[in-house]
C-alpha cells in the first residue's frame, strides 16, 4: 500500500514515510492510494476478537511496511494499559437503537487518546525505517484536547520533542491546567494570542518553511505532526468504527449486514473522515451525520457545496469544535473527486486566498448521498445535556451533546429509525462548568473549577476520573503566551 498527496498525485511514499513526515512537502495531505476492503465475514470474525485483535488486523491493511511484530508491539503499547475500560472504546445504550461510543476512556479523558496513545509508537517505528538518526520534533496546534493527549503520548519518548501551542482564551480551565502542568523532559507548552485557526495556520507555516527546515536539519532534527493532518492520527480512528459495528453485532443490536448511521461531533473533520474510511472499507454505514456547534461552516458546506470561512468565529462551550478551517476535508475532496489533485489545489488555493470555494456538482452529489449535517448552539447544547441526563440517566459532555442534539433533529426531520452510533468524544468532567450549568443552572456561580467538579459529582452521582481530580493544587510549569508572529522563535528557543 502506497500513499500519495492530495496536492500532487505523482508523489508515492510508504506508510512509514507518510507518518514520519506528517505532511507532504508541497502542503498536501497523505492518503492511501486505495482503500482496503473487508467483507461481512471478516467483520463477524473480528467481532470475536478483543479491541487489540481488531486493531491489529485493521492497521495491518494500511501499514503494509510494518511487520506483524511491529504492529503487535505498537497496538499493545497503546491499548493494553492506560484505558479505564477493558473494551477500550465501549458502547453505552442510550435508548433502543441508539448507542453511544465512548471514546474517552484513555489517560486524558478525550477521544484524542484513541489515536495519540498509538501515534508515538507508530512514529518511532516509522522514523526508524524512513528517517533513522533524526530527532523528531512534534509541533502541535490544539483547540484543547489534542495538546494534552499528544503531550501525554509523547512524554519521555526517546528521540522526540514535543511543543504545543494553544489559544489563550480558547480552552477550558481544566484543559489549560492539564497542559500547563504536563510532566516530562522533552515537552513544551505555550499559549498564543489568537484562536485555534491562528495556532493551526502558524504551525502549518513553520512546517512548510524551507529555511526553518534547513535550520532543523543542521541540528539533526526534523518536524512531524501529531495533528490529524498526520495519517498516523487517522488510521487508529478507523479501528473504533469497525469495532463499534462488531460490538453492536455482539450485543444483538443489529444483525450482520444491517446498516447503521454514525453521528460525529466534528471540528477538524478527522473523526468523521475515519468513519467514512470505515464505510468505504465495507462497514455498512447508511448516513454519516456531521454535527457542528455555532461554528457551523461544515453544516453550510454539506448543505450547499459552498465552503466559506469568512464568517464570525464563536468561542463556545464545546471548544474542541471551534474551528473554521477543517483540514481533513481536503482528504475527502480528493477521494470524492476521484483523486483530482489539480482540483484540490484550486479549491485549497481559493480557500487560503479568498476564504471560500465551491465544489463541482459531481462532488456535491456524492457529499449529499453520504452525509447529513446539522448544528447546535450553546443553549441547545445545555438543553440537550439536561434532557439526556433527566430522561436517559446519561451525563454527556458538551461535544457529545452537540451530536445527540443534531441526531435528535435528524430523526425528527427524516423519521430514519436505522440503528445509530453516536461518537462521544470527552468525559463530562473535562467541561465541568458547562455541564454543571446545564444540569443545575446557577449553581456554578462563584465556584472554582474543582468546586464545580465536586458539585457535578454530588448532583449527578458520577465519578470524576482521578487524572482530572488530581490536578487540584498542581503548579503550572508552563506559563508563557506569545504572539502569532513569534511562534517560530518560541520553537527555536525550546530546541536550544
Ligand atoms: C477534537 C475533538 C473533536 C473534533 O474532532 P475532529 O476529528 O477534529 O473533527 C470533538 N470533540 C472533542 C472532545 C475533541 O477533543
């Protein structure tokens, strides 16, 4: 299996090279040249395996230059310990026919752990194959959850350094504390004045700057990415959609071959793209339902074919989805245009120049067949948390609530009763204030983050994961905040 770039189809690299480099030199994203297929018999067989067994099989279809032993070691290293559920990504039945896929049982309580517990292992193997003797410098732009999950995944991993930039006013207090108290000798964290898109475009600029790359080369270092632009972030996410279908079979929620819908609270379009890959591999998915918060650029795009990021940016209570440039959409457009790199270049060029592009009729027709989309503002999100808690005795975080709410709307409009998996992307205690405000309005007034955690515990009877509760009283190690223009300097200061 070779990988090519969304902006230059003549590029062909191995999966190791794609993962070690993170992004293609001309700015495109790596995608596999074809999508491996699994049959329903395969899926039935996989359903008898545990998560690790399922992951090993799916990954081996994509990472063909990894040996079976290497994949085994990577997958065990990622999922054998560190997840609080034996099933790694368990299903919780919300109502008959609606399953919540809990992707936040990992060390940082967000779905990013699913990929970022595995990526450092993949990257270590990949770079030993394709870029030996180089120290890898991971640069991360985060809307909150990626940063912590990446720091936790890469801390003290040999031959790597990791530096995380987050928007100073764009993450929850708990997320900020998680990052600024990070331990490890190879880590750095810095806030920037700006929003997530500023952080992401700043990181992308440093990445593709030839002069910066040359300076790094002199030090025997090279950049790579832990953002979902790296294929090594996406491939682990395909696994849990296959696994969710297996678990639905196992619990008798569906019969082999039945279709399911998948609902995903979406920001950078990585998670839902992984669901698309699972569908194209052979998992019977009827609709992929893309859920957004007030930053509903994707809702508009999937309904009109016109992507326009020139609009107000909202800071919401689901901050990991406060994104107006969804990077992974580029991969989908490449696939849906039958790998037309020239078209993708044109659309992405127009996005960076004018802030918008319109896809052609052919691609738009495919989009509307595959996807449905909806959005939900903060009021709707809180209302959904309260309703889901009182009616279904299930406490969900703000991001998950966006998905539940959009799914409720979808069902009301379409009457579609297809069994459905809703991706749940964070533990509710990670966004304690908003969740407490939703279930007990007014109670959080005057409380600090940890009073709120306690309040939420008392009010709901749910337990706060120890890795969040233990942050109380920790002193931040990293307190810096820089301007967008100074990010490059911060990087080199850290690498000294
Ligand atoms: C990252 C994140 C999302 C968005 O996922 P994408 O892959 O960027 O679309 C949603 N919810 C939470 C809690 C996240 O951390």
